């Protein structure tokens, strides 16, 4: 159902520890202790997605 909605243009976010569920994603961001350590499927770095947006509580 989520995949169908995203394909129709909706934004979706799935948080999981299951690789089989993450395999359905267009982009996967890997975190370790709250820090981005790797990502797949995005031409932009995950950090660039945060640039220019409020990052309260960071730094």
C-alpha cells in the first residue's frame, strides 16, 4: 500500500531494521548512534538535504 501511494506521488518514510523491508525503498539512509554513516539511492548526500533547513539541536 505504501509503495502504491509513493508511486502516485506521496512522500513516505519507513523506519526499519529489516533489510527485506528496506529493499523496497528508493533511498536508504544508514544511521549509527544518530549519525548518518552511509546512504543509497540518492544523487545528493543526506547532509545536503538538511542544508538550509532548521537543524535545531545540532552542533
